[in-house]
C-alpha cells in the first residue's frame, strides 16, 4: 500500500524530529541519501540512561543552579550523585515545564495552582524549552557520530528539524517554539526558520500508525475497502480513522478519512486536545494519598511525595483490575499500620479507587471522540491508541469496553508506541500524507462599513460610529468571516479578503488583525455582540513599501484635506501545519504580491 520510495533529492540531508513531552522526550532521525530508501531510526543512547533500546526516551527534567545555569538534564538528573549535589548546592529541579506553554483557552479547571511546578526564577518556559532542545540536539549529534561512520560532517549543514506540539497548541505557542529553536542554536538566524517544520503530535502519530500498522500486511490483507462500505459516506471507499495520542500532559485526538488505494488522508473533524494526560492521574493519586493517610504517621509531605512517585512509576502501570487491590511499595517490613492499610512497607489501595483516578482521562477521550464523530464527514471505523499513557493496560481495556459495542476496531499498535510522535514526525517530512485539514474555529477580520440609514442594525446604539479621513460616517466593530469552523481546507487553497485603509499619510504603517471566533454562531457579524467569544489570533504586518509609491492623494468630502486610499487583499493559507499570509494588490492590471510577517500575541 505504501511501497518504499527512494529519496529523490540531489544532496544528503538529515531530518531530526524532537518529541518534547511533559514527562519524557525523544529524538528520531533519518539520513536522506539520493537514490536510497529512507530508514527512520531513533536515538537510543543518552547519557546516564540505564535502559538502552528502541523505545529509549529521557525524562523531561532540567536542574538549574542558583545562577540560572543548566547543571543536569534528562536521565543525568536522576543519578544519586546529582540528587545529592543538587541538594547541597540548592539547585532547582524543574519538570512538567511544558505545561507552562499551554494556551489559556484549554479547559484546565481541574488543574490546581500547585499541580504544575513553578518556573525557575528568571527563566521563561521558552528559555527552558531552548535549554532542553539544546541538550537533545547534543545527544542526537553524539549518537549519530558514534553510530554512522563519517556521516555527520556531510549533513551538519543540511539539517531539517521537525518539532512537534500538542493539537491544542496554536500560533502563539508555535511562535514560542520557533523562538526556542533559535535560542537553542538549532538554527543560526531567522533565515534558518525555513528549516524548522512544526507539526501536531496527532498528525505525527497518524504517520506512525500508517507506517507501522495501516501499511502492514496484517492490516491490509483482511481489510479491504469493500469490507467497510458505509451508507452516506462523502467519499466512496473512504474509512474513518481516529488517532488517540495519550501522553504525559495532553491527550490529542485526530480524525481522518483514509483511502487505501492510492493511499491518502484528509482531516475530517477539528483536532481535539485535553489536559488529561498521565501526570493528572498521578496528581489525583497524590490527593487520594493525602486524604487516606491524614492523621497517620505517614502523612508528612515528603512521605506522601515518595509514595506518589512509586505510584507513578509502578502502581499506575501495573493496574489492571478494579475488583482487586493495588499496592504502593514504599518502605520496609517494619512499616505497618493496619488502620491505614499499611503492612510490610506496602500501602493497599482499593481497586475501585485506583480506577477512579483514571476515569476523568477516560471520559475526556470519550468526549473528544464523540465530538469528532458528530461533525466528521466520514464514519469512523478504526481508533488507534499511542503515546506513553497507552502503556497502561487499564486505559486500553477501559476504552476497548467503550469502542467494541460501537463496532469500531480499536488497537494499540505493536512496537514502541511511546516513540510514535518522534518517528511519525520524520515520516511526515518524508511522506507528507495529509492533504487537507479542518478549521478549528471561525477566522476573519474586523471591518467597518459606510453608515446606512436604512439598515436597522446600523441604528442600534451599541454599535460605534466614526468619521473616516474621507469624511464619511462609518459603523465599526463588524466581523467579516474568511474561514468558517469545520471547513475542510486543502494545503494550497488560498483564502482572500479584500481590505481598504483610508489614511492621512502615504506611508502610514498599517497592520491587519486576524480574529478568531469560538462561539456558537454559524456566521457572526458583530465583534461587540459577543465580545468574549472573539480574540486576536495574530497580527499581519504587510510590506506596503512598493504599494505606497503608487498611491495618489484624494480630497476629503468634509474639509478638503488630503487622504490616501489603500486597496489590497489579505491572502491566507490555513491548510498547512502553520498559518501563512501574504498581501496582494493590482497595479496596471498586474497582480503584485508581498510577504507579510505574522506576529502572535503571547
């Protein structure tokens, strides 16, 4: 179904994909050699790492000293000698820092203020990300130099970086990731940004599933298009696929229509993202332990923290049956308090209580899936579970219980599913399987129109009026939609919106705000009717240096003063993994385009 194809480039190139996770991170890579079939590999050796193998990842931990210098990263931060030195020299251990980058609109009412450790003094989340990516790059470089004879020198100046992020991360977070890549030294300047490619973790996971499951004989042989023909399908022969990437901090759901021959994928519903990854199971366990041990000799915070750590590393992964107790092994045979279910250094937890710790995450996945299937243009036939959290047998069994009655094939791919994002990100660069994506919100611009005495809406007192430089009365705070939520957009499709500035000076500096609407109206018209549902997605800074030379002055109808009228179109590409923009205008019948920089409000 996906026959291997030789690389068609003219020169060698290295593709490096970073999967920076909330709890664990990894790197995959591919050396592209002209005429050879690409092979995706993982970096499987890191400093101080005990476990070496194909599923090798390192903890997303950074130690800083009191001067803000990085002292230990990843598996090195877990060494006893480092822990002792950190305590003696008062280093700051920082973990779960990725969650500081999360967008404000993501539902987070279940997150308490102390759930996420604070940032180190004088450090931003972008700086921590840069320090961590710099370390990952050093590890990847060392690994490749040791594993491939004399390869590094031939590719060190031809590196393409694929950096992944959760589905819910948007323009502002992408801008921060790009800035971190510069700070980390992955690229030397803004010109190097063309070698940085951003991708959602959901889409990366899809590519992993295609390469490791969908393209395999085990999948394609018994399953043909005719086996799953469904009435009412928008695309004959299409099957619906949902990929659930269950990670440490976030759970991402991505829905696609799939055609097997020829292989093609289109997004069929807005991507979903929720803050219900495995760390929140651990945080709920911490709360449960505090309540259970209250009043005992084991209720001191250090002891509860130790138990929580054991639960996170062992108990959580071993849990399978809610009708059987689970145990947290924290002490010695001398530790005993039957009143609190402690015997021989083990704390007994009721299986139902442990199952309850998983349930908010389970329900978040079900809610996201049902939201996607409600709007999907193709019925869903398959669901794949990947990510580090997918290692939980209970999570898999609990979801299987939900999907089986629906007649949906649910599977957890064999192999190292915790490397799905990194491997899939490399595959994305090579194969680029997704041809269209779905708008997650309604996008447009704020506009004003000439005041119309016959329009009842223009008489409403709440709508502000003003006089423009041309002397005309106008109504402000109107919204002109460019792209409606749920629209399927191909990668190359352009969205155009005519725009006009009326200004006093020929060389006024103008910007265009792209607005994002997340309310329930299908076609919102006014920015001041439902203001809490609107936000500024980004600001486009067009280059009008060439256009301004063609402007001619005009006389105001009010006081005969001079003004200039600038007519142009904003051209936006929404269908790629990042927003792209240009401005366009006509001069003597010829279209002229100028690049436009995009700045996000962080």
